[in-house]
């Protein structure tokens, strides 16, 4: 575990392995940002010249390393580009990009410009997220993350650092869960992780096993899970605040592996489907963070967990399931399994009479077609709710975009034998079709938003900013922000 603490020492005196500074673009060339003054002095005012000689421009994403050759105790300065007029996300990314280059370090000082609470939190969060590594399964001695981060910022900003520490721990937990191979994260294992977190943070928890799911009438989760040797689970977590006047319900898709079932996926991208529990991960991570942050709101979280496998006991295309609450679904494609487990959990969550219900799911490949790999699609049964959820997500630093739920798409889901089919005869707008399907299970009067995080939850490209390859922890911060917005009346 990496430690992070505030330090008000002068950077030029610090005995650390590296000092991270900011660099901004300027007419004269790259210019060291606030926080680097002491170092510049120790280098006889030659820091800007040295950076320019190394080709630094100050562009966002750039990281340039500079040896100090004995001028200060720290042997290396790591200069991270901030871009023009850096906002919180630029600070997070600069800190993250710098820390990613410092694997194997013991002590790192971060002297990025951070004066306000928001800036301190951004730098701390970016550093802790960029410093993440998933090395549980490595025996090759690859360098691990830095052990100790010293943040050079006003000593009064401890609350900002505490908040960053809490958020980073939960986001990195979600990343670990997503990165864990499905052989080591069965539905039972994921429910066990929820039990561990609940025990550590004082959240109330109930877990329904496969028998309880069948007896309770959870036909969606039971149906999707029946083909796997690893039986399904439904987890309910609850955070309560004595002064809360509102209740938020969160529902996450927890498919620990999505082979497609009998409607088997092609093999090229199947390994990606270990990330199909990213929604449930985000709900669990958010509840962990909420329990530590203590907002004045009640939050219930549901994790709809199953493994989608083909076998002699698997559900078949044309089978009919009965979702919790009684609605029937004709399963025409067993790879559209997420909406089946989500339907059960959404109906159950509405029994808690939430003031707002937010579900999160790696639901459709169509989300990636529509919005690319990094932007979450936000749908809702109320325009105001959708706009406020998008605003909360963006404020929390997660790219999100509002999408419609066109009423005409419902017709394509008509079934010849059941209340609704799980896939549409209509080829286009697959992300919206899935949202329209889920909407059928939200009772009138319940305000609901749906986040499709198929792309954002798992990063296949090269690392950037504070985002590593693999699990990203997407939506965790958004859900925490929504809870806080509901607590303070913003939402
Ligand atoms: N888990 C997938 C969606 C997905 C695809 C997530 C790619 C992340 C990356 C989901 O269960 C699925 O298979 N959806 C199908 C639905 C289709 C059969 C209507 C899809 O999107 O192809
Ligand atoms: Mn699927
Ligand atoms: Zn899936």
C-alpha cells in the first residue's frame, strides 16, 4: 500500500528519489509551474533552460526527466506537462503520468501547483491512481509502485488528501476486481469481496445464493447463472445515515465472465469479458468510499452477479424467464445477459423506495460504437435527472454524455410468447435498445438513470494520465458524487 502525506518542506531540501513538478507552455518555451521555485533557485535559475534543452513543451501528457547532478538531494526532477490553464483533470493526469514513470521508487515528492483544496485533492488522487499496478500474478520481479508519496502543499489541506486517499483506495479496489482473472473471481468470490468490505466499513449486507435466488423468484440472475459451475449471487449492501432524508439505490452488473453463453462470443475479444463485472465493482467501490466519507443520505447497492457460460444446463435461446416481480422475458440471445440480471436487481431495488435509482453496467458493444472507449453513455427516464447525472459525472472527472431512450425502439423488443424479448429485431441504436429494455422494469414514479460503461471500464490501449491498461474503476467517482449531490440537494 502506498502512503501519501502532506509535507511543507522546501523541495530543494527533500531526501527523496524524485521530485515531480509541473511545466506550462509559454511563448518563451516550457516554463516551470508554481511549486518549482525552490528547485529553480537551487539550480541557479536554469530549470527552464534545462527543460527547454530537453525538448519540454509543457503540453498535457508530456513527462520529461531531468537529472539534478547533486544540486539537490533528490537525483531526478520529473516535469509533467500541464497544458494551458490547467483544470482539475489536467492536474490529476499530470500527477498520474509522472507517477507512472516512477515505478520502483521508494519516496517521491510531488510539487505540482496545488493551492486550493480542489487542486490538492486532484493532485493527490491523480498521483495515487497513476501509481497503481496490478502485480499479484507477476513473478518476474517487475518494479512495483512507489511506496511513499509526499505532497508539497499547504499543511491545512489534510481533508483534501483524506478524500483523495479514500477515493483512490476504492477506485483501485475496483481495478483489482476487474483485473483479477475470472478463475479467481467467481460470483461467490465477488460476493465474498463485498462481505469483506462490508465487514471493514460497517455496511449492512445480505447475500442471496443460487437457492435463495430461485426461491425468491429472481429468474434473470438464476437463468443467466444456470449454465455455470460457479453459481450466481445477489448482494445487497446498505449505508444509512441517521440524518438522511433521501435514499439512493445503485445497481451494478456483475457478470464475472461473459462467454456469451450458448450464443457464444467469437474468441478474439472474449478475454475482455473478465471486465463484465465492472458495474458491480463500481457500486461496491462507491459504497466503500461512501461509508468512509459519510454523506447525509441513505444508499443501498445491489450487485447482480453471475457467470455466463455455455453448458448442458445453460439457458437456451427461446427460453422464457420470469424476472423478479413477475414480468416474463423471452431470451432470444443468451449474450444479451446483462439486461436480464439487471432487471431482477432493478425491480428489487425499487422495493427500497429510492428517491433516485442509478444502474451501472458494461451493457453493450454498441456503447463503444456510439461514444468510443472513454465516454460513458447516460440514459434516464427524466431529462432533468439525466442532465444532473451527466453534470455530476463530469464534475467528478469522468467523461459522460447524455443519450436518449426513443419510445419507438420498444416495438422491436416485442416477443411472440412473452412480455418482452431480450434482443430487438431493430439493428441500430443497440445501447439505447438496452436502456429501453431496462426502463420496462422501472416502476412509474421512480427516477432512474442508466450508465453504460462497456468502453470506459476497461482500457485496452497504452496507459495515459492516471489510467493504466486494464481495469479503470470507471463510474466509481460518479456514483460517489451522485450520493453527495443527493445529500446536499444538488440532485
Ligand atoms: N458484456 C457485453 C457488452 C460488452 C461488449 C461490454 C464489449 C464490453 C465490451 C454484453 O453482455 C453483450 O454481449 N452485449 C451484446 C448484446 C447483443 C447480443 C444485443 C452486444 O453488445 O453485442
Ligand atoms: Mn453478453
Ligand atoms: Zn455482458
